């Protein structure tokens, strides 16, 4: 992520919170998300694009993603593995 993008993000956050409180921002989240000029994006497609970009940058990460998925399935199918053991 370029430095200018990070700077822009913090500048926008500081402007927002200098004008409104955190509770005002939380209260108005539905109106913020319904902005017609900013179309909604499918969260699944965002995740797929993110993983695709990670794989393009670091192809070895495919093995890490697969191992995390395999371990997730193993722990889901065998809940006794997550029990705390008495030593």
C-alpha cells in the first residue's frame, strides 16, 4: 500500500472525527452504507480477489492457505481435539 494512500486514510479519519463523535458515526452507518454513489460489493468476491492477489504476489502462500483450510476442516470434524487437556 503506498504511503500516500495511508496518509489519505488518516487525513480523512482525522477530518471525520474532528467534526463528529464516534457514537454519531456508529449511529449513521446505515446511511453511510446506503450511499448511491458508492455501489455495494459482494464480500465473497472481495475475499476471492484478495486471495487471488496474494497468490499472484506470493505463490508459496497457496500451501499455507491449503494447510489452514485442512486444519480448519480437521478441527471442525473432530471437536474433541479442541478440548482442553488435563496434563
